C-alpha cells in the first residue's frame, strides 16, 4: 500500500531493532485521509504481529502517536524604510491544521515486513 501523507525515516540499533518516524500535517479536508493512513499502518501491524508492546518487555513492535492542532494566522509584513523595523498586521486565521507524529519501533522481522508492506 502506498502512503501519501506518512513518509517514514528509519533508524536502527545494534540489537537489530528499528524505528520508523513520520510526521504529517493536514487541513480539515485532508484529515480523514491522514487518519486512514495512520489506522491502516497500525491495523496492519496489529494483524501481522499482535498487540503493541514495549520491545524491552518482549514485544515485537510498539508505537507512539501524538497530535497537535494548530491555527496559523498569516501576517502582512511590511518593511518600514528608514525606521529600521518591520510592521506586522495579522490577517484572517487559516483553518486549523492537525499535525500527527507516528513512531513505530520493532524487531528486525517487523521492520522488514513494514518496509515490504508500505515501502521505505
């Protein structure tokens, strides 16, 4: 399955364990598609490898998922010649964006299977 929003960066350790990190930001219209991708990855992991559990406790895979809702307010920025300053005028706030970060950790087998299923 190809992923449009989640783009994972991989890092490994000396024990053969790996970590995949992704961050994606979505507008309200894009949020359902982003949520669907996160759910697809987590559902796949649970179906293939069972429930998430810390690796140090014998788990095959685990995850951390965090989110932030951000409202950006564009600024009209003007240079004021001779005054050595910039003037800022706030505009209308943009629609709120949701940013999700997903970290998956797993054994060597889990990492290989995740790459095969979702590309890396």
